[in-house]
C-alpha cells in the first residue's frame, strides 16, 4: 500500500498565534496518571493530554513532555492507570502537578489495580492499561495504552481552562 506523505505546505518559522495560546482556551478534563516500576516505586502526574483512541481494540493515549521524569519512568514500567478526577478532587490535581514527586502519594486514598498501578478512590473512574506503543512526537511522547480494566461512576468532572480549574455549570431547564 502507498504510504501517505505530508502535503508540501511550508511550515512558517513563527505561527501568527502560538499553539499554546489557543490550547489555553480549549477546556479539558483533568486526570492523574499513575504507574509503578518493577521495584515497587510508584509515580504519577497530572495529565490533561488524554484521549480515547480506539474501541476495538480498546486504546487510549496520553502525551507526556520529553523532559518529564515520567517519560523515562513509563518506558520502564510499560503500564499506567488514568484516573479521571471528580470536581472535588482539585487538591489531588495540584499535588500531582507540583514539584516533589516523593510526597505525591502521601495521604492519598487508593488501591492497586489489575496492573498494580494506583486506582485513586472517589474518582469518576479509571482506565488501567498496558503500554502497547510509544511515539516520540516533537517535544512530547505519546504513550498508547490498551485497557485491561475500566470502571466508571457518573459524577461531575474537574475541568481545566485558561490555567484555572473550573467546575461544570449546567444550564437550567429551557
Ligand atoms: C491541569 C494540568 C494538566 C497537565 N497536563 C499535562 C500533560 O498532559 N502532559 C504532561 O507532560 N504534563 C502535564 N502537566 C504537567 C505535569 O503534571 C507536571 O509537569 C509534572 O507533574 C511534574 O513532574 P515531572 O517533573 O515528572 O514532569 C499538567 C499540569 C496541570 C496542572
């Protein structure tokens, strides 16, 4: 089969609007992605660059900065659990996005999932995965995960937009 090539459109040196600027206004859900090394050492970080990818087979993806410690660690653990945070779990998002990785799990209520990765209590749900593909793309790595266990509960989500955590405001009846 012929492989598709990128179109011959020149890439400008500077985009008129920085991609970061527009992505600031793109609302996203907030997840904490956890994992565990063969040594038993746990790690995790707050991630908004999460998406479902395929239903058959069940695939999801996360994008992680190349410089993040997590990139190196996911390559070693080859598994992760995506915990989708509920609206009252902002403190967990803050803890897992701040420096000081050693203390992130202190006081956190969680239990190990099928893969051994931490499933955080009281979230909207989790997707426990084995990593089946890693793609380096620019300054991030894409880690494709195949779900081995999924749980969900209907709750209000925690959202992030314009560098702020927000809650979903539902419109009243028309
Ligand atoms: C709301 C929010 C979303 C984030 N999403 C991502 C993400 O999708 N990918 C990523 O690499 N870092 C993301 N971060 C930053 C990481 O959480 C942060 O860099 C990390 O916890 C720091 O640990 P490290 O030193 O291992 O990178 C996000 C931070 C916040 C506050």
